[in-house]
C-alpha cells in the first residue's frame, strides 16, 4: 500500500516492498488464481482475423507447468536466461510464466535484432 501523501518524492522515499522471504511471480500471477478458480478468465486473445479465443487460469497453469518441466529437463534453472522469440499471443504469457516458475530470467527478443544485439542480450 502506498503511503498517504500529496508529495511524490515523499511517497517514493517512504515506499517499501513487502514481499515474503520466498516469492515466485510465476506462481503468484497464475497458480494462485488457478487454485481459486481454474475456470476464471485469464487471457482474451483476438487474432489478426478478429477471432476471439478465451484462455482460463487452469489452462495457463497446466501449459506453463508443462513448458517449465520441458525447460527444466533441458537444464534450465534459477538465474538462467530464457530467450523468447514469439509473436504476441497467449504462448508468450505461458513462456514468461514458465521461466519465472523456474526462477529463470525471461528475455524477450525480436527478429529485428542482429547477431550483435542477440549476443549481447544472451550474455
């Protein structure tokens, strides 16, 4: 909760994060909601043709867990970088959440990046 003040600098100075000792943002943004209501709407995706597809938290948890297991099976762990080269869509959310669940660093990359830019980001 932000401190009560009309002075922005004071708010910034007094602000403190209150995080538990162990915190996983992938679990927090996905699994907590799926545990409460797996049928709850998580993502509305509208494709280039205007078709709508709804994705639920249960699907998001299951799919991100499956990807996290695949990544872990390939040796990805806490602190490792996971480059994500995907067009915007539900799969991007899955990739980010899967990486976060492992404690890895999600690294969005673009096809517009050259070799030097990719190399820099991956190092």
